[in-house]
C-alpha cells in the first residue's frame, strides 16, 4: 500500500490577475517562492520515494523545493501528463464564471447563449471575457477539455504510481510515499481518474477535494484489490482543511470544477481495469503556511528572480519553528489522517 500526496504549486504571478492560466508559463511570485520553501521545509523529514512534477515553472519550482529539502533525496521526474488544463485561445485572457445574456437578446458571436467557447462581450463591463465552458467535453479552440485532463492524469497514475502500488503490497500505510506536484484542476481530475480505477466507492463527495490553496496538499491511500485501507488495524479518516481567502487561480479552478464535476462522469467513461482500492485521507492541508506573510511594498507579488538577493535578507519571518513544522508532518495519529 502507498500514499500519494498531491501538492498544488505556490502562487504564480498569473494567480494575481484573474486570467485563464493553464499552460501559460508564469513564474512564482516572491510570495509563491516563500510558500514553496515552506512546504519543502514541512516535508523535510517525511520519507519520499519519488516526486513527479509538471514542467510548468510554478509547479516545477515548488517541486524542486520539496526535493532540495527532503532528507530522503528522492528522484524528481518531470512529466507533461500532470500539467494544468490547456485553455487554448483563452490563455492569458480574463475569465468569468457566467455572463448575463444581452437583455436585447442579441444572437451571434457576442451572445453568451450562442457560444460558450469563444470570447464574448460582457454586457455589464463591455469587455471581452472567456466564460467557463459548459460541459466536460467542451474546450476552447486549440485547448483541452476536462475529460482530456482526466485522461492524461490517469495515464500519469498508470505510468508512474501503479508500479509503486504493485511493489508495495502488504506494506503499511506511510512506508512508501509518492508525490505529484501539479495544479488545481489537474489534481482534482487526477483524483477522479484514480477512483475510476478503484473497485471501492469514493467514500467522499468530489466537491471535498476541490479548491486547493497555494502549496496545499491532499492525500490518497492506494492499495491493490484485497488490501485493507487501515492503519494499525484502525480505519483511515479524512481531514479537510479550513476556510481561507481564495487566490484568483483557485477561484478559476473552483468555477470550472463546480460547473462540471469530475468524478461521476469520468467513472462512466470506457471500462477501466479496476484493480485497486483507494481512499482520500487528507484534503487542502496548508498549516505549513503559518507565519508565511506577503512582503510589503509590492515585493511579494513580483515575479521571483534567482538573481535577486533573498527576500529573507531584508524581511524577518514568523510562525512555527522548523522543528515544530517537521514534527507536524511526521506525527502519527490514527484518528487524524493528515500525517499519512
């Protein structure tokens, strides 16, 4: 049995803009780098067998911080299979969850009811925006649908995670740990794809694993059919992170996934080989960000530049000590699954 931990990237400069940012390759902001360093520190003593990361800068830089600080010195593999959804023509343009139709009932390319796939003029602002797509198979021109993302994240699971699952039969939860460092929609669709391969039910509404904070992590325990999803003979429980202020990227992922929930329809796709059991045990955990405060004067929102002098050379930090954060990541409590 293994645990798969899925980490969303740190804040990117595009996360601050309210635009469609899928394959658009923006770097981490300075604040985002501090978030990435914090999650790396949090998992420094957590045994990691392997890390797999999206090649997009915001995810790769986050993964490199986890790799750099982890005492297990895990291998880091870059794979495009866990990139964010590609929004095609909409990339870099403003997004909207919905647009009120033109009260005059205009038909044509500027009528949101006539097309949800192309940019339309929002009658409230008179600006061109790209609304959330209607349906899981819909996509912007030259882009991907949510079903496409589910398909390729499922391929990533089959290629990179299943070998660990097969090799870890009989091993206790927490001994073999694999990490995906990815993006909000890709993580949500990826979890749905895992359950499309599982013989057991989800046990939790897919709404639960949606809407990840920057560098927040979720976790799934996975075994081969017949293995018991328990720790030391006790049932595994789920822990869900608390409320927080959503960044623009998180709002977008929530809007997309809310409009077209991932799992029920994904599980009805072509027959899968169902040979695993799986359970979500932690969602949206971000206690490692305690004390990570955005730098003042606009510095925190600027793109991180490796040639810059370290922000910590100018500003002090706060929050939990390194020893306490590492203890949080390692503690075992079967009544609380955030340790798994």
